C-alpha cells in the first residue's frame, strides 16, 4: 500500500490584525494585535492580549488572557459548569428557550458563569490538553504542563503539572522573577521590542540591561 504524505503548511505570517481561522466559533470576544486563533477554536466572552496565540481545538469561556501567551492544542480554559445544586443539572433548567418551555433563559445562571472568570497573566505557556478550571488565576511567566487540571491559582514563573495540578518547580529564583515582573517587558512598545528582541534569549543579560 503506498504511503501518502500530507504537505505541512507553514503558518501564515502574523500581522497587526488578528489572524483567526474560518472554522472558529467566536462570541463577543476581543483579540489584540499580532494574535492568532487556531483551527476549530470556540471562544465565548473572552479577551486575548497582544501576540498571544492558540493552536487547534481550544475552548475558552469567560476568560482574560494576557500578552505573549502560548496555548497548545486541545486546551480548555474555564469549562462551563452545570448547576449541581438543582434537582436537575440538565440544560432544561437554564436553556429553557431551546426546549420551548419558557420565553426566556435563566440569565441569572449565565451571569454567575460570567462572574467566575479565569485570569491568565502575560507570557504564560499552557501545554497540550490542559484544563484550567473556573475562577483560577495564573501568574505571569507560568507554565502549565500537558494534561494538567488546574484547580488552584498558579504563582508567577512557576511550573505546575498533574491532576490536580501541583507546583513542580520555579523557572527562576524569586529575585529574578521579581525583576522580570518589575520590567514588564510585555508592555514594551513595538519599537523597543524590535530593538531588544535578542535580549529575551538571555536572562542574565536581560536583567543586567533592563533590571
């Protein structure tokens, strides 16, 4: 049997205008400059900061995502929750219009979902298939391992993994992390970023020049 090789497509060049795949479903969202939203993403009432990107099959609900974030495929951020305190957890109790039971949906329940946002800082890397649960906050520079289920807040520049996710180690010392937070390079204007791009590859050099 002949082996058929599919060509690998080079990702389209980013631009100041967000790059969004046609297969996405996006409802009331904001995407900053130089962002890219991968194939088959579903985003609801969320914001994504400049330069952040998602790979394919990502779901993001009611979340605030910072700049320069890298979100791998099959990640789910803020999975929607069913009302476990009711007799029935089914859609029928809050998506009432779909079942022609009432003239309106249970907006109070959807407002509750909105009030428990996930907040993700800048330069965060979220690995393949990770799940970030409702109300969690992830600090700047953190890493979430592939397949992790994050149920608690994640400290800046820390690495978490597992089910439920637990701290593995820190990327840098507390001193270096504090200096990086203070510099806040993710807020640099485009011109400054261009002029100092190579500095981002060397932590010691970066701190010496900018910290």
